[in-house]
C-alpha cells in the first residue's frame, strides 16, 4: 500500500508540473447529444470533510441531470457490503432507478460497489464481471434498449496496481467483443492518470481510445488527475466530456463526477452503413 501511495503522490507531482490552465473542462463543455451519461466515485458517501452524508451524495447525483449514471464505491467494502444510498430517494427526486443485479449481497446496491442508474429504457441483459487482480474488483456489463437505440455499458472500477489493471483491461475487451454490433461505453474510475506506453489504459487500444476527451477529476478540491473516464466504441460515440465541478461536488467525495454526451444515433447509422458496404463488396466478388 505504501508503494501505491508513493506512486500516486509521484503522479500528482508530475501532473502539477505539467498542468495547464485549460486541463479541466467545465460543465459548459458538454453539449447534450442523444443521451448524457455520467460516472461518479462516491467514496462510500464520505466527503473531503470526513463526514458520512448519503443525502449530500444523492444531491450531487441529482445535480448531474444525466440519463444514465455509473457509481463506484456505493456499497460497504467489507462485512455485509450493504448499500449506502437511499435508492428510493434517488428514484423519487432524481428519477433514476438502479439496474437490478443478483447475488453478492442481499443488502448491497451493486457489484463490488458498482451501480448503474437509469432514467428510462429497458434492460435486456446484465452480467456481473469479476475482474482479476489482487483487490476485489468488478464490472457491470449491461445491455440497454433505449428510445434512441441499443447500447452496451461496461461500468467498472479498476484496481490500484498497474499489473492488475492490465489483466482487467483484457477481461473488459472480452466483454466488449461480445456486443454484437451494439455501440459500447466503458465508464468508471479506471485508476490511471498516465498516457502513452506506461499507461495501463494502452491495453484497451484500439477498441477504446484512452486519449479521447480526458478531464481531470481527482482530487475533487484541486482536480489534477484524469482517473474517471468515459470511452466509446466506436470512438466517435462520445462527442464531449466534462467534469461536474460544483461547490457541493467538491466536498461530497474525493472524486468529481464526469459527464459525457453520447451520439448514439450517429454510431448506429455508421454501423448500418458499414454493413451495407460490406454486403455490397461481398456481392460483387
């Protein structure tokens, strides 16, 4: 753990040295497309003031105004792994309903702390992916049928160790490969701030583009590191990404939420056009 903290500290120092005033994209950077999706590591509802306050966390989720929200650290990590939020309150006030999962913990909200909240649409399939590595980590693989079309979401929280993240990236790519033409989003706290050859996110290429629309989300009081990501396949599925930097969000968790605009209709049209081109070439042989 000391080694992990040292690595994180080194990353923060490097980020400070390289930081430019335009690194953090504010709320105005998100232009609503077909849908808006958000990711938020809620830090078990414990804020930067050390206070456990699920109501405050729920208020930040409500501020997002997103159609789909992926949460991380929404359950207790040990013991009964009980859920920490009032899901009925979120349904009533934010009009967001949690995607149901089975097993793991009868009192928990999600899978290894991962929860997916949905404003509207039908859930056609849910798979709970146990990610390899030293720490207990997981991902939710959810197929949605929305008004604007089908979408696969892989909501994940990757580990602190680079070696573990490399293994976890492999498991995620396998889940993305079975999408059967569905546009796919990888969303969550990916616990990697580096880019290039040393980045564990390089293992996600070329299926996902880790360099696309990077925004700093951690630590929430002075965001420097882009730990939280929204990555799309095809790459142009995500049209813009911004950090949600409100006064409440800066204190409610050690991470700021990130939001992304999704061009789902365009991605589907491109897929259909590609199929027609492929069929035409096959017919001309």
